[in-house]
């Protein structure tokens, strides 16, 4: 089981259960898939969004924003991956 931990620029921390698998869609690395995510969410391109996490067999999306830090956590509480935008 994976969890996405978000820490906002003002220190708010939240966790979202992702389940058994997830996909990370980067605007910089895969613009075509990124645009598909925007279309699925019915959003226009927001310069603050740099990617999406897709989970629930692709049926759910979470936008990743530049001013927040994101970590994929395992069920044991360890950090599995850091999805925070690298500057």
C-alpha cells in the first residue's frame, strides 16, 4: 500500500491513500500524458502544476503543485520516493 504525503508551503501536512499502485505523470517528461490528465480533470493548464499522481487503476488523479513537497510512503512509514519538483 502506498500513501502520498503532501506538505504545503505553510506547513500543512496531508496524506492520501493510493492503494497497491500509482503512476507519476510529469509535465516536463511526458507532456502528452500530462495533457490527458488535464483533460480528464477538465482543467486548463495551470503553471503551478508540474505533474499528476494517478491511482485507483487510473480513475483518480491528484495534481502536484510547485509550492508543496510530495513523498510516496510505504505502509511501514518509510519514504519510497520523493516527487517534489527538483529546481
